[in-house]
């Protein structure tokens, strides 16, 4: 009886070891499938973003020779700046004030803290316009202020 018990125990231990090995393999397969699923979901999300971006650009009228489109403003930042500075040509405005007004004109929500990228876009556009001699800048109380260049 003792011998048959040890054979039974040995057989059970072998089966348990096989099942545990099979369990590990299945767990590894599940892990791999979850990783693959995550990758596929990310790819799907990326494709949907590109599709939505493509659809929004198709809805806009595109010129025959399309130029780079600034995605931070619907309207050209240079046109927004011109519109703002033309309202009071002799008044000096800093980048924050111009950015705030540009965002309002563009139909964007304006909060107390202005988004850095919008401010950066306006600052770069102002420097470009300064290089073209269309605006002038002055340091007032440690801050750069801008206005339309007066041609006299």
C-alpha cells in the first residue's frame, strides 16, 4: 500500500508540476496579448487623431499653393497683431496684452494665465514684423512694448 501511495503521490506531483508550467505559459501569453492589445489601441488612437486632423483640413478651403498653417490661431497671428495695433496706433502694448487681445479676436478662451505657445507665437510674429520695419519696440519698465511704426 505504501508503494502504491508513493506512485500516486509521484503521479500527482508530476501532474501538478505540468499544470503549473502550463499556467505560467498561459500567464505569459496573456501578458503578451495585453501588450499587443495596448499597442493596437495606441495605434488606433493615433490613426483616429490623424483622420480627424485630415477631415478638419479638408473642410477648410485650401489655396493652390498651401503655406504652413499656424495651429495655435485660426487667423494669421500677423493679421491679428495688425488689427490690434491699428486700434490705437500710438499706444505701446506688451506681448501679454497683445496675446490676450489676439486670443479674444481669434475666439479662444482667455484665462488669467496665458498659454506659453500662444505668447511665443505672438512674440515671434512681432519680431518678424519688427525685422520688416512694420512695428517698433521699446523697453518700458523692464518689459518690451510694441506699437505700429509711424512713417513720418
